[in-house]
C-alpha cells in the first residue's frame, strides 16, 4: 500500500499524516479502526483477522527480523553526538 493511499484513509479518520512514517501512520489508523496498534510486530502469528493491514504486517515484521528496517533512531543518535 502506498503512502498516498494511507493518507486518504487517515484523512477519513481525522488523522493528520504530516511528517509520519508509514509504520506510525498505519498504527494510528489501526487504533481508529478498532484494532491494536501492532503493525509490523507479528512474527509468526496475528489474531487481528479483521485488520486490513494484516498481509503487509508480516512483510514489515520480516524486515525487523532480518535487521533491514530503516528507522529514524540512527539519525537522532548522530545529531546527539554532534551536539555533544
């Protein structure tokens, strides 16, 4: 699912999508839809059968397991080191 599609869904729920990552935006939408905000955390099993992001969730979780997920944490830690 593309970010533009997520922004349309977020707007329907009154969620501001500006500056949010795809993962964080999906998690906010999950809460608005009555699901747990667990996108990308299912390793082998997910009991949220009604969640529209269930198939994508497993793909995202595999990225975390393989260590290929890009996060903003690296950028923040570099900034802190420069400021010190």
